[in-house]
């Protein structure tokens, strides 16, 4: 039996062109709730896709929430991606590089949430990883 720790997918992200239109679509089609973040958060939109506890975490194991960001000009940021939960940002960055991935930019502090990194996997997919301020 392999005792290697697995890091779960904890969040998804997709770009938007019109945040109000996007929020309306997902509310009507799937019942998701949108929380519009301000300019200090890059006009990010958090979406709740499942019932959550008092800390905002999904109550059912395996469910995740997500977010939407303004679609950038850069083609790399125009596709949906997932965010993987990690315990240690520096260690994860080293493992990603050792496995053949490429770190994009520097770790970014997301106030109230954690430390976020973005990377390319060996197939050219943009993926995120988050070390939360609270243990997973």
C-alpha cells in the first residue's frame, strides 16, 4: 500500500467576460450563489456550489466551491482550471519543478484564504495550488 499523501482538488476557477451575466447564468442553471469581491480582489467572484458550514466549507466530502475571474488577454488564462490543496508552498513548488512542471510568477497572498501559486503541468495546463491559512 502506498502511503504517499494525496493533495485534493479544493477549488475550481473559470474566466468571465461579464461577471453579472455569468453569475446569473450559474444561479439560474445550477442554483449557485455568487459573492462579488471588490477591486482589491481583482473583481474575483466566489461561487458556492454546495451547502456550506459556518466557515464556508462544503458540508459534503468531495464537493468543492469555485471562483470566476475576468478573462485576460493572455490565452493561458482563458481556460478553466483547478486548484489543488497543499500544506507547504515551497515544498510543492520544488515537487512541481522536479516533476517537470513550471511555476508561473511568484506565490500570491490571498487575504483571509491562503498562499496561492499557479503552474503549468507537463501537458501545458494551467493549474493552481493553495496553502490555506487553516489546515485542510
